[in-house]
């Protein structure tokens, strides 16, 4: 059997098509983007005038200036990541804990909370757009509250935060379900033992339940982080035309409105780097804890 | 011998059939058009134009692909990069056209344009489509912007239709005092704001200086008092509360709803807006020239033929493509004007059923000049900039002076 | 043991009900919007039930200007073909990576998984170079969708596949079947739960995708997401029909979800836990 399982030809048949396809469509384009980002402009646009300029675009990207929105865009994407990690995930966790610990109507709530996830994000954006532009101002006026100057989506202070809300809202159910599943798979006896010892509610959650689903938390965190840096759909529909206040939006405008293909490529590479850096950081963070926990357990035994 | 004769006869027949077949093979041209939505004013006339073409030119078959205007802008640019634009396609003129011309994607039509054909165009029709003496597009419509006044509301509140800028400010204040939002504006899409700023600054700067800036000629500059005054005049409109407070988050469509409902009396917009008015509204709305400022530029207009049909440089059938291009442009000009979708770019006897459109046609024919809008004459990042900067002025985040400074950067710092 | 209604329990229920309302309100709103006319939506009656139930909005969204029916068909085609290819390629690759023995298994596995960190947008321009000639066909979207979803599929499938004991292959070998037959007739059927899990992840990515869909499609192959976005620009004075279009666009996924909700949830959890 070993012979069969190590047969070079069959291995190639199984693996090679996928690897080649993947390399051609994903890996090579990324390297091409990287190459383009190091030129002054791509040959398709300016022919022979195209030449190597190294990190020039990356420096331009971060040169402060009234007309350069990119540093602000990066900050906004970090803000979204922070909101996602420190508001959306804890909120999802709270709901997951409540439901996993057996609240009344558990399965009904669980099913309904997931519904926003299956609605198209374009639909979500359009609905929230009508809400921000139509319904919310009317509610505010009837309550005699002041509507932000220029409207919710026009006011420079509020519009970015508000453009985050629809996608944060939409995916609460997604994270909640993942955490719920993980919580439900904690062995019953562990919970019982802890309850007998007097732990309940918050103590049970923080000391026992949350630590035991760390692998799932890691999954949720990485989905969340990567999603934050490439956020595009909802703000594109909600915000004004050619808005550049998020990295993915900026890249899109540079590419298709301004036709600065190399510059846009540099921004694209930056987004990839953001994802890479934070994924690695996440792995390191969780690996340390795992090692520390392993060591601690060894000490106890 | 008989067998040989039979074979020769058979071969001859075959050859004959083949040549007949190929002679009857119509030339197939790929065409890209916008107005994919049923609600587009130009769609019905275009369908009529296409039907007329089928009748007039059975030897040419058009395969039409319909797009939404913004989506086509993006896709067309990307197709150009791989040299795969269709044979004949809709495109804007000015800087947007120059983009494709400079990368060699458009066929120059000079050889096909006989004097006979050129005489059928209105004066100055090809100004925005000619680069270095070569003509790259044929227009199907003339464009211009003006002030649309809902006379019913003006009468109701006893306001005079403004003929000078001061009267405009007075009208704004009068409406505001009566609790009516004076002017419609879709700031979220940015270019509707340019409709206002281009016209206002034109009154202060004059079409020569403005043309120099939008076409980036030697010595042009935004850093003059005239430009600052122009933008300051726009800022005054904002400060007087002429626009809805949330104008900046509205798309053009959203912003026009109150106007259609008879809630907002004034709107500065392109001539196509007259085609969007319902029959009832067409009786109430009066289209007037933008108010005067008194610096001698008051009979100048923004606009000019800025859209048309072009031929791809790498088309396999240039002769047929030109025939199609010219036919589409000329007949769409007639058909569009007839049903009030636009102003004609070709000389025509056709009458329009829309009174508002007729008012505009009449006034613009008496105008001194037509200048292409900044965001169409400029291209790429520059066009984006002139939209972004007026957006910021509307939001109140930059001053008129800063607007001039930011716009000055298009000349390469 | 009777469950007592403590303050805590009541507060918890209130909290859950508020969130329930926030989850469902947009659906209710979308539905009522679809039956009103523009004036009601914009001014007089944005939230309440429609005064007149304008069912004709649905007609105009479905046929006429909306062309929702076409776009939906395209979305369905793109999604299903993408799912088919992703599953096939994913399975074969996962099988080769996990069940077979060769040097470099780990390397290739890591190589593919790194791809999860690369968003589609980042490769956008080079993708346009490759795909622009295909925009009249469905392949312009299917190709990138499959390629970028292979990593997550392989991640999920590999997790499952390692739990299948090697005795399966041994038995098959003794029976005399070759490796291909073993893989497809024995292992594949055992992988169905995992395939469903992967399919759900991929479905959520593909069905909703907006950026590539708006760039790489011509009208005949346009998908639902782009169609909906276009609608917002087309229905100048007819927001009711736009609402109807939104409802039509959302209904299939909602119905599908409600029928399969327990399966969807089980798979999602299982996939993420194992992966």
C-alpha cells in the first residue's frame, strides 16, 4: 500500500492541478502587484517610460498632506479592527454565553441571530443607507435631538464610524455561532465541577468557559482582523463617490478613477502586509499563551 | 470528358455559393452603449436609432451590449488596457477621451469625415473631441447646464426668478424664511456640486481663463482673485442655507426627489434634467440662464458636446465602423432631441415636445460660448480632485482659498 | 425544578429581545418598503405598514428595468459552478496532501494556507490582465472565486480527512482498487459533512461578492450583488421597486437558510472547531 500512496504520478494528479491553478491565479498576481508597486507606472499605461522606482510609492502613500487620505485610511482600518475586536467580538461572546448557558428560547434566538449573515451585504448597506439618510434623522427630530451637521453620512466626524456599523452588525451572528458551538463542546463534567465549586455567571465565564474555547477565539480573531483590513463592500455603497477613507476604497479609487495603477498596487501590497503582520502577531500571542498553559499544567502534575 | 465537365461545374457552383454566401455575410460590429436602465431618457431614442440603422444598413449587423454609465466608465478603461474595446462605443469627450487616445485605443476619423458630413454638425461640435487636429469622436448630443425654476413655488411665495447673483441670494433668503429648501444638490456624487461651482466660477473668471485651467495650458493658474471670488460666492450660497443640510450625503437621485415633488424650487443641472421632468412638471418649470454677475462673462455657458461615439483603433472593419458611428451619432441626436432627452449636436429640422428643452435650446443658441465642465475636460486624478475639493467646500472643511491651492496642484506643484 | 424568573433572567430576556428586534427590523423594513411608493418611503410613512400594498413594485423589479431574474440566475450559476470546482479541486488536493506520502507535503500545505491571508482585492490589477478577455462569460468570476477559496476549503477538508483511519485505504488496496477509485468511491462519500461545511463557507464568500463582480461582468452575466447596487442608481423615482428588488434578492437565501438552518449551523461550528 505504501507504494500506492507514494506513487509519484498519482500524487501529481491529485495535487498538481490545484497547486498550479492556485499559483497562477493567486500567487503570481500578488507578485505582479508587488512588482508594479515598485515601478513609477505600469508599462501598459505609459510604455517605455515605465521604470523602477523602488519604495517611492510607499513613501508617497505616507507623506502627510491635506490631499493624502491614505494615512487616515490606515488609521480608520485599525479603528475598525479595534471596534471589531473590542466591541463586536465581546458582544458576540456575551450572546453566545447567554445562549450556551441555557436561556429560554435558546434555539429560536440562535437561528434568528444568524439571519443577518445570510443577507447580501449590498442589501444590508442599502437598507442602512436609507436608515441613516431617512429614518434616523426623522427619529432624532421627533425626539428633538440634534442631527450631526451635514447629515449622519456627510459629517466628517461620524460618517466613518457609521459606515462600520452595518458590517459589524451583520457578522455578530457569525461570530456568535462559532463561539456558541465551541462553548457547547466544553465537556459537561468540567462545567459541573466548576459549578459545584461555586463558580457561576461571570466567574464561570471568565475562569472556565472563555479560556477553554481559545482555539475558536483565535479563529474568530483572525477572520475579524483580515476582514477589517480589506473592508470594502459596505462603505463603498454607503459613503460618497470616490471616497478614500479606507485602504481598500483608496486602492479602488486610485486604480479605477485616477488610473494610478502602480500607486494602487503599492496600497494593495500594504493591505496584504497589514494582514500578514497581524496574523503573525496573533499566532505569536496565542502560541505564548499555549506554551505557558502547557508549562503550568506540567507543573501541576 | 463528361465527368470532367461535371466536376468543373460542381466546383464552379460551390465557389459561386461560397462567394454569394460571403457577400451576403453581414459585417458584425460590437457596440457598447450606456442607458441599460429602462428609466434612462436616452434609451428609447437609442432603440429607435438602432432600428433605423438595421433598416438603412442591412449589410452591417450591430451587436449591442448595454451598460450602466458609471460601470461602463470603469470597464471601458480596463478593456482599453488589453486592447479589447468594442468596434463602436459610447464615450465621454475631453480628458476622458484623451486618456484612450493617448494610449492608442481610438481611431482618428479625419479620413472619413468629408466636408459634406462636417457641415451637418452644429458649430464647434468637435471642439472637445479633436486633439492635435485629429478627430476622435462624433457627438450625439450637445450639453449645457442652466437653472431650473419651479414657477409654481416662485409664484406661491412671491419670489422673483433671479437674473443676477444678488437676486439669487435674495431668492434663497426668501425661500429659506418661508421654510422651503431653496436648491437641490446631490453632494454625495460630487459632480452635481461641480455643476454649481463650474457655472458660478465661470461668471467670475471668464471662459478663457477657465478653459486654460481645465485644459491645463501653459500659464494657467487657479491662484487668482477671480477664482477665489467665484468659490466664495458658492460658499455664500452654502452659508445662506441654499442647500439641504445633508446635501453632502445624498446621491443625485435622492436629491432630485424633493424637486420632482414640487418641494424645492431651484436646481442647477445639465440639460438632460428637462427630460426627467414629468409632463406636469414640464409645464411648471422654467429653464433660465445662470444669473449674471456683471463682469462681462454673463452670456457664457458650461457644456458643449461632451459625449459621443468612438471607433476602436484596432477594429477589423474601420469603414463599416465609421458608417455605424456616424449614423448612430446623427440619428441619436435627432431622436434624443425629439423626445427631449438632449440637445442636438447635428443640424436638424426636428422639433422637441418638451417645452423646457426648447427653452434651453433657444437660449444656448444665443450664448457666447460653451466651455466643457472641469471634471470632463480634466481626467484621471485631476478630475477626481475637482470633485473631492468641491465636496470639501460643501462640507465646510476647506476654504475657497484652500480650494484654489488644492486645485493648483494639478499643474504639477 | 421550576425555573424562577429572577431579575437577572428578565434582564437577559429583555436584552435578547432587543437584539432580536435589531436583527429582524431591517427585514421588516425592507418588506414594507417594497410595497410603498417613493413618497411614503421618503416622507410621510417610512416605518409603518404601507397604506396601499403596491404589489406591482415586484413586477417592475422582476421583469422590466430591474432584470433581477437574470442577475439571480447568473449568481446561482456562478456560485454553484464555483462550489463544484472548489470542492473537486479541494478534495483532490487535500487527499493528496494528507493521505499520500511524499516529501514536501508540509511545505505545499503551508504554501496553500498562506493564501488565506491574501484578499482578492490585492491581486486586482493583475487579475484584470488575465480575466478581461473573459468578461462576457461566467469564467471571469468563477476562476478567481475558485482560486481564492481553495485555501479555506483545503483547511476544512484536511481537518476532517486526517480523522479517517488509514484502514480504509488498506482494505481498498487489498480489494485491488487503484488509488483513484479509493479516493473517489470510498473516502469522498465519507467526507460529505466536511464538504458541506466547506461549501457553506465558500457560498457565503461567493454569493455576496461585490468588487470583482462589478468589474468582470457584462450585463448578460451580471450577478445579483452588482444588479442590486445598480438598482439604487436606476430607480430614480421608484424606491418602492428598489425595495422589491432587495426582497427578491434576499428571499432565496433566507428560505434556503431557514430550511437548512440546523445543518448550516452544525457544519459551520464543526468546520471552525476542527480547523
